[in-house]
C-alpha cells in the first residue's frame, strides 16, 4: 500500500490529528473489556474494530474463515491462516472504514463493532513460544565495545559477518502497562573484592523493535533472505530491560542470562509489514561483503522514528532518546535467514527482537548505558533530576511512528513502571 497525497484515503471514523492508528495502519491486537471476553480487534483512531462482531454480522462472508477465529486470546491462530488471508481481512476492514463506504457506517451493528480504546484492556497479542534477541545496531555494538573493550577495536571479529543473537526467555515478556519488580542478582563492581547478591543498581532500558513470525518451518529447513518477509507478520515496540551490573558479571563465557530474563515489555498492537511498506528504505552499506546466504536483494530497512521517555513517579515525562529503525546494520531478512541457516525451525508467534537501536548522535543512543556513558555522564530530566540508570518508581515510555507523504503509521507506545525489588 503506497498511496500518495493525490489518492489519499479518508475514513468516516473520527481520527485525531497525529494519531498512530490511521486508515493506513490498522494494526491487530487482543483486547477485552468489562462486557467483552478476550478477542481480536483492529485499531483506528481512538476506536477498536471488534472483528468478532463483524464476522457475526456477515462482513467477512465468502472468506471461508474458521468459526470463532476472532474470539481468541491470542493472534496465533489468525496469523497461522497465512498472509493471503490476514491481508484480505485487513483490506476488508480498511474498505469498510473508507469515507464513501456506508456498509458499516450505517449498519445497525456499528455501535457494537466499534469499541472505545480507553474502555478496553489490551492483552498480550501473541503466545510467544520462542524469543530471540539480536545485536544488529553497529552504533550500539561500537559504543559498548568502546566502553568495555578496546576502543580502537570496538567490534568483535565476527560482528560484520553475521547477525549476532541469543535465545531469551519468552515467559517473562509482558504487555505495556504491566509493572515489574527491580531484579535481584549477583554482581561485582570493580572496587569489590568479592561478588554480592542484591537488587540491581544499574537497571537499564533497551530501545528495540521485534517482529513476529507468521509461518512455521520444519526442523532442518532454512529460510532465504528472499523468502524471509513471507514469514514475518508484523512488528511491536520492544523494551528489553537489562540489569547491567548483573549482566556484566555473568556474561562471560555464555552471554546474557539473569541480567536480561527478568522482564521485557512489548506494545500491544502488531503493525503489519504491509502497513510499513511505504517506509521501506536502504540500510547501511555492509563492508566487507556478506556471505551469499546473507545477501539481501531488496531494501529491508524501515524509516521508523523512535523515542524514549523517562517519567519519575508522579512527575512529567522527559524525552531522553530519539532514534530510528533505519540505522540497523543487519536487516530483518538477514536476521531470519541467519537464524534458520542451521535448520532451526520456526513456529507461528515466535518473537525476534532487533537489539538496541542506537543512532549516530548522542541523543539517539538507545540505552542508558550509552546515554550516560556507563554512568559517567548523568542524563538531565525536565524535572531537574538526573539519571544514570533507571530508578524505582520510574516509568519508561517508548513510542514509534513512520510518516511520509501524508501517511502516518505508528505503534502507540510501550510503557512499564519499575517497582522496588521484592524483599
């Protein structure tokens, strides 16, 4: 979908100015309310289109959909129908919402089919079987290498040859709005003679996007970069919370563990790959040339503006980061191709996060580790306070949107508050 201003779409639904959920977007999510059980909806402006009601009223007739497909507590079964079907559903809803289409606008069930977003509770959009976190921003990897290793050789020898990643913990991924307790763990500061156990003193956010797989593979099969997007349903915002002190002490030799697996937060609306098509862009030049299985023929980066805010408890939020998904060195096609290159099988609903998205300027660094440069440069908030890392009571809010030629497609936000560690 790549409409220009000349053939711009308009809708009969009142959509606030600068809304992320325009007629061009129409993301999928799972919601419930005091009156409604969990079900699948599509966001438009300040409303949610209840797909279950549309189905019951015959708006999806002749699509041969399984009975009750929209009355689910996850998107997995719907995604599993395949992109041909999910694209038809989304396009059908888009058609019903167009300004000159009276079928739903004037239908007796319109009142039941349109739910106010503020009256709905958003749930986890998918049941995540497996979760992988990549390390695909060259700016982030370089910054970390400068801080912890040789500044002259910040990148490890393998970094420009393959998308590095690790398998994370799916059970601790939580939806936006759910608070979590500060993690406890073992850490050893440089001035300590021996490690101690206690609440993390260096809790951090990581600004990421994550894609959700929409197609399964058999064990032993691989997915090429040319096929990769057929296996990607859509994206969510992803905050991969990190306890830097715990991580720093434990990560040698096997990598992230307790410093990462205590919580990750995601936005509730899944923005489809189709909605992001107008914002496709060329990624950074990859030198040296990648191996043949990682060559990506078409541009697979996306121009998505990303912002991070810190809100101390009871106070105003301060923007501390403005980055962009287009900076990613390794794109989604390369990530998926590498992930499956050894025959690792995919399942519908698997989640694969980008890794921290940092840009080339200091205000575009996607973590407190970088923004405060390992805690040596405090970040000043609008309240007058300073932060080196995230404190108890703080809420971290991440937002993302793409905008071009009058078309805006956004993710809403993912936010979580940090509660004190449990005693």
